[in-house]
C-alpha cells in the first residue's frame, strides 16, 4: 500500500497515491512517440565526395555465382555474390554487422559450400561456411576458444577438408582435418602440447595434402595427410636436425611431389624411400608444366626434365632479389617477374630452354591468373600510365596490354567461363570489380559496389550511454568526433562542444554525468566530464601536464566515483575521481589494469606490473585502503587473474589460464578459490554472467563439452547448471540477462550460431531464431532488441523470449542491404540506436519501445559493500508491478518510493547516496526484510490515458542501527504500456 511520508532529509510531505493519482501524473508525461523508428537528426548531411573503394577480391565460383569479399561504407568487408549471367552483385551476409569487417579470406569449395575464415562480432577469426545465401552462412565452430584460430590454407582431399589453424593455448598452430561438421573436426597435433608445428605450403597431389611442419628432433620436414588423423604421416626430412631449410615451394610434377629443401631439389612419391634429390640447389621458387621443371637458384634461372643431373641454366638473374618472385606455369611455358637489387625490373618468358627464354620491358605484379594457354597479370611498361591488365602467350610478340582500370589486383579466372574477374582502380569510381574476356573490348567495369553517390557522409554516432535518463553519444562532423546529448528529438539533440580524443567513443556514466577521454591543444588527451550542458563540459585532470596525452582508459563507475587508468609521462597508474580536481587522486602509481569490477564505492581489479606484484586487488579509493587479495604463480605464462564479474556484494574471478575460479568480498580473508575443493573442476571458464544473485558461466570438461555452470559462491554450490536436451554442448557469446532468461548468440555444436534463450532448464533452453543476433539490449523482462541479418538485411528485431514473439521491428532500408543497427541503448523509456541509411548515412535513430523498465544508476551502502539492488517487472495496464529489493541488511526496513519521471539526482545529508527522485515523491510503501529480500506491489490502473507515462522507483533501506545506516538502491525507470 502506498501512503504519504516525509522523505529525509528534506522536510517535504509526499502526497499519497490516492490523493495524487497516476491519471493526474499522466498530464505531466511527454507525448507518446511513434512505435516506428524515427531519425532523430541528420547531424552530418554532407555527401560523400571521394570515391570509396570496395576492394573486391573474388574467392571462388559456387554454382552460377562467384562469391567475393568486398566492402561498402556501411558493411565493411563482407561476403558478396556476383551472378555470372546478369553480373548483378548482392550482399550474401554481413557477418560482422555494421561498419566493422569480417574480412572473408582463405577459401575452398566443398560440399556445395564455400569454406573460409571470417571474424564476427566476437572479434575472433574462425572457420565459416556459406552456400551463397544469408541463411546458409554460418560459423562452423570456434576452434581457438578465447584465441582467434585464423584458419588458412584450406584444401579439399578425399571428400574432406584439411587446413591450418590455431587451436588455442593448449594446442598451438597445427593441422586440422574435418568432414564439414563441428563434431567431425579434429586437430592433427604434429607437435604435441602447447607448442606449434606451424604447417605451411599445403598442396594437393593425388589423394594427399602435402605440407612443411616442424616437431622436436626433425626440424622442418615434409608431411602428408589424406584428410584423417590416422592418415597424417611424416614423409621425410630434407635437412635432418635443422630447424631451417625445410620444404619450400611445394608443388607437383607428373603426379609426384616437387619441392626444394636442404639445399636440394626433390621429387617424392609420398614415401621416404621414394623421395629422391634430383638436383643440388638451394631453391628459391619452383614451378612445373607437364614435361619441364623450372626453378630459381642463386642468381640463375634453371630448367630440368626431372631426371637427376639434367638441370641447365637458361638465364642469368644478375642482382636477383631474395626471396625471388614466384614462377608461374601456364600451358608449356613459364613467366617470372624479375626484381634486381641493381634497380632493374622486367619479366622473363620461357619455354624451359635457353633459346626460348626472353624478356619484355614490363614489370609484372605478383598476382596472376591463367585462362587456357594465356596468363594475365598487372604490368607496367614505364610509359607513365601506371600498371594495367596484360596478357601473354609466353612470347614477347604475344605479350600486350589488355587495358581496363589501373593497378589490377585479385585476378580470378572463373572456372568454365573463359572470364576473368579482377579489382582495378579508376578516378571516377575508385577501386571496384572489373571483368575481361581477354580483349580490350571485352574488359569493363562490372559494378560500382561502393557507389559514393548513393550515400550521405553520416555522423557515425557511437558510444551511446544512458546517464540517469539522459542519452549521451559521440558523433563526427567531418573527421572530428565530439560529445552530444539527446532526448530523442531534433531540438533536444545538442552538441556539447567537446572533442573526443582520437577514435575513442568510450563514455562512462556516473549518475547524471559522463566521463570520457577528451582533447584540446593545450592539455592533449585527458579525462573530461559533462553534465549535459556546454558549460558543464570540462577538463577534470591533466595527468600529463601540457599537450602530452595522459588519457583515461579502463573507466569503471563505482557509485559516485570513477576509477580509470592514466599516464603521467613516465608510467601508467590507477586513479579515481569524483569529477573535481580536488577529488581526483592516485591509487596505484605504477601498473596496468586489465579487468575491474565495482564493489560498493570500491573496486576489485587485476593489476600487472613490470617488476612488481601481480594479482587480484581491492581498493576503497585510497592508497592505504588498497590491498592485494590473491596472487598466482608468475612462473607460468598467462597464470594471472583474467575475467571478473560482480554478483551482489561479491566479485568472481578466473585465473591460471581460466581453469580456476575465485570469489572475493573485497577482503583477503573473504577471497576463496572455489575450484580447489572440486574433484572434477571446470576448465576453459568463460562468459561470466550475473544472474538471479548467482554466477552463470560457460566451461568445458572432458567428455562433457561446453556447458553452462552456476555458482552460489561456495565450492559445493559450483556445478553444471543443467544438461541440454540430448546432452550436447552449448557455447556462444553476447550474453544478456532478460528478466528470468539469458539470451545469447550461440551454437549447440550441430546447428549454426543463432539466438538462444535459457531459463536454466533443458526444456526452457532452445533457439529463438536461426540467425545470429548482434548488439543485444534488454528492456526488463519482456523484450530484447538486437540487430540481426534477416532476409531484409541487417535490421532491428525484438523478442519476448518466445519463438512467436521474435519479430522484425522495421525495415529501415528495404531489400537485402540492411540498415545495420548498432549501439542500442535505452534511455527515458526510448531505444536509441545508430542505423545506416543511403539518404542520411550513419545517424542516430530512436523508437518508443512501449511498456518497459530499466535500472538507473548505482546503489550505495553504508557498510562499504554493494548496496541494495532494486529490480522490477514491466508496468502493464490493469496489472501489478512488482518491485523487488535484494541485498539489504537483516533486520531492516525497505521504503520504496514512486515519482514522476525525472533525470536529476541529488545527494542526501547522510552518507554519500544518490537519490534519483524529486523531493516531492508521489507515494511510498514500507516493508520489512526477510532473508535479505523485500517485494513492493504497485497496482497499475487499467486506464488507457496512462500509456506512455514515465515514472521512477527507488528504495531507501534502513538497518537496525537507524538513520546512520541509511542505504539507497539504484533507481528503476519505467514506462506504462498495454
């Protein structure tokens, strides 16, 4: 029941809820915004004036299309497809949504799909596959764990894939074999353990892939694989006992393996006994036609028919650079670009005989494509026009420029078509996709994929953050970034006149203010603060006096303080500030902060010092109150504390290669290793999530795969959370808590990554949608908002935790291009986000999300630990909103207040707690804590006039000691909906 009570310390009587009904408060609410996204303002309307290069790079033919990597101002470098019949180019998938690039590389066609390496929003480069459709594009598996596996040299042999990848700290860079499924992908650990064999030069000959690899006692040797672990074997070591001079330029000649190594040229049938040195020569590069081998050794060009002792020098290469350019075989001839230390550059053409060797005054580039018996390359004849596309039949008379754009790159002969695709530059459109049939008339621009005439410059807003009801963000005017604020209207979107240092868009909210790294010519890059007004936007502290850059990295808000790392010109250090020069003080004078979590007004953090103690620390904001909680052995690489996550008044931490889990209350005595007492502890602990007052995390255990675990902070309460249906693994990233659910971008090891949900039970764990979500943002317990690649491109979607309730909100850019929403942030009941539109560029947008609630600010505690936490349910007409207070003292009282929506905070006279409500609150409810928990019930009248009303709640908590122990919760901002 809500009633009237004076709110200390001001002697102001608050009207009761009945005397000041919500219907009256509705008159104070802002007009209800449309539930369709609205452009706030085109902050940077200038058009793009310079050609934007798409830098296309064809990857492979797949059916009637060629898949290629290309970039646009809105997508970064992503996967595209060109229709061979129409030459239309379309986006296949924006793997790393927004302007960031996934950079597809290292491709092979296998099983009707393209297999390649790409980077998604996790920041890790892993193995992907695509059938040429957005729905059929997915990550195969995460090979490297917390490390990018960077798959490369992907080859197909015997219906299987063989490639090189980094398997993580326990595996290193090794050979992998795969049947195309995550479960069927295995490492071939040539150099067992954490060390790497570094396979390279993969080449398919017959039914095997051959490569050079290193292991102890053998140096770099020749290995082969039939696509299975058992079928991967050592062939021979051309230089026994040497870590160098191993196999180079691996290729084939008459169905045998041809390579250089150990100062000799070798032919091998794939066995040690069948490996024969056919010539003594330190080979730099080698190639072969059906009858002739051509290679570079020293400063000479040689040819042999493959029989020992038949090699002859066919040309001198005076002053040849090392390593030499690769020889290219085509038909029965060879082409060798020649670069001399004497400054000369020309191209050799040869049929493998001295008489048939000649040069042309053309400097060939190092990328080639072969169509029939002709070879195509970028060449420069020094006439001043720059490199263009050339064609040659292997004779000087048959070598001539084709034409087209300048500086051709990424030459790709489309199998079965007689067509050549390549990237070239022109002054009109920049570097774009060209095609050629080998004639000047048949060489032309195919598509201006990054057509600058279609796009506005855009302000590229980012760093969106809510500061107690005010939305702050960073936007560019031209090339300079500055600080802005917005209430969701054009008139209420204001430039605060503060330059952001470099490309840093990191804003950190502390109450109603934001801190960031600002810049001016007098002080360089230093810590700045803003209260949302130009006058209140100012420098806080010049750590590196003068124009030097002290910076403000690793900012962490802890109640009304900000902790950050800065540089004074000699060494980095940890500081804290209240936003004033006098309240800005050093904590640790020398050290690098890796991870940090607030605990009350203090901070738990990991510290690395070059010549000092490393480990887990706590500070109360003073040098005297800074203590080392725990340390790990520094004799093992990576044996330091890593991930941190605050759960209530404790912080969990991982250590020792993420195979140990700790918990601390900020004291040495209260710092405990949870995994020490476990007989089968989890390994590879990752993705720590605060959920329902406990810690949820992902971890691996032999025979169990990757699963969710949960911990209540005790060794015996740290366990597998649940077993998925079917007993499989679950892994992923971008976890977000939505009420009593966890949402994440994940995979079960069988299906491609997609949007998943769980309530902690097998039945309540399932995918919501078969596409990957990105930039997930939650709005209480009813909806999550995220950008995702759907059939309409990357657009804005929402979910209520059900499959039926997972729907697209709007298609801002019709078609497959997408608007690539990012930086979704709730503020004052509205969702702010960045989206790309051809007419406006990247600009800020807003949408009224309807009924929702969000936490505002931080709680505080007189006990010096984490304060009481206030959470709530969504306020829906005709229902009861539940406000839950956790973490209060027992015994104690909880006073819940309700107020019309405000954006200000004030300090009360007792302690340092922040109040998010006006002095004249509208109602209150008093309850007694039981087991550290209280629930306050707020009936929402079934009155349509209340839809869109914004209001706030906050709890004051009094312990048994009375007023001196007054604590305050965070606020909960809410919007009533139907």
